[in-house]
C-alpha cells in the first residue's frame, strides 16, 4: 500500500460521486435549464476540488501513521529475543489493519463531501456566475469554506479517516480470532494517534501546504496578459486580474487531476516531503518499535 497506489481509487471515488463531466456533457446539448446546470456545476466543481485537497492530505498522513505503526511492530517481531514467540503483526493482521483505509475512500469520503458541499453552498451559492473574482477573492472564498468545514462539524477531521466503530470486527458472530484482537488493538492505537495534538498539527500543516499549492496552480490562470503595463510583482497583483466565476469553474473543476495524480505530482511530493510529516512518522515508528515493557 502506497500513497500513490491509493490516489487513483480516491480520485475515482470523488469523481463518481461528484460527477461534473455529466453536467458538462448536458450543457453541450444546449438545454433549456442551462443556468440551473451551471449553478450545479459551480457547487460540484468547487466541492470536488476542496474534497480532493482534504482527502489527499488525510490519505498521506493516515498512511504514514499506519505504515509506521506496523513498521514498529515488525521491528519488534524481527528483533533479537523474539524467537519462537507469536508475531505481533503477522501478514493477515497487517492486511486487515491496512484495509481500514477503505473507510476514507468510502463512508468517510461521502460524509466529507456532504460537509464540504454545504460549506461551498453557503459561501458561493449566492455568487452570480457573471461576478468577477480576483485571486485574492478566490482565496477568501476557499478560506471561508475551510473555516466552516473545520469548525462547524461536531467531529474532528480524524472521524473521516477511520471508522469510529471499534466493534466493526467484534460484530462477527463466530467470535474473535487472535488476529482480530490484534487488529483491533492496532486500530485503537491508530485512533489514539489521530486524536493527538501532534497529529492535528501535522494534518493542518499538510492542509495549509495543499491549499497553498492549489492556489498557486489557480494563479497560473490569473496572469495579466503579456505586455500589460502592471508590474507582476506589484503587491496587489493578486487582485490585478479578475475572471468571471463562469470562467473560473472549469479551471477549478480540472484541478482534481493535478491533486490526485499518481504520476508524482508537485502536490503529493510536497506533502510526502514535508518535514513535519516525516518527523511525526519517525516519532510514531520510535514509539511502536520500543519494547512493550518500555511502553508503560
């Protein structure tokens, strides 16, 4: 399991539920309710791009945590003095544990979409398609959406990343195997990690980086035409060029292909190489590779 291998299924899951392509195709048929479709397209294109940033950041940080927890246990399993004892993390447990990432691609993602869509609706619902927005105003819109998503929900962002039903496995009629019990232990330890202040700090650093990268990508489309007398280094260059919202929609809509791109993109590289992420991952590994008696 790698971040890059998980990006195509993540992108597919987002696109299948927030399918702007079908709306774009409809518009080509010159329908009577053209305006209505454009309004839908406005909400969907912003929603799916914001969801793509959130879920990619979550995927990067969650997988880092999970792989380092397993790494720590494998280190213990392979360390001297463990000979002959039952391994802590046999392959079945590793597989069962890592498959919990499916929550982020399933129910977690669906719930995240609902929350983000509502925030997009509240921020942009009343903005006319003809209204021109500068980069600065677009940035403002995105920060309003983020503020609502991150403060408005009764649950922390970690809820979208791991099913909070600790008993998902316990529901099995046949009772729990040794492996199930170990998997539950790993999931509970992961949940504790996700609820830690350090985790929030790292996820926020990733989100900050991710949304900055998104804005950089969008800024490319807001360049003043060549030969324009306005110096591009002017402090107000963010508000120098405005585009009507109807022109911004296709630009925003296409961003998911850059964000959830499995060909190493700047977007994901930025997150994977982030020092805070690396340091946090190293701390997780260190914690879980310490012999159990030291973990008291």
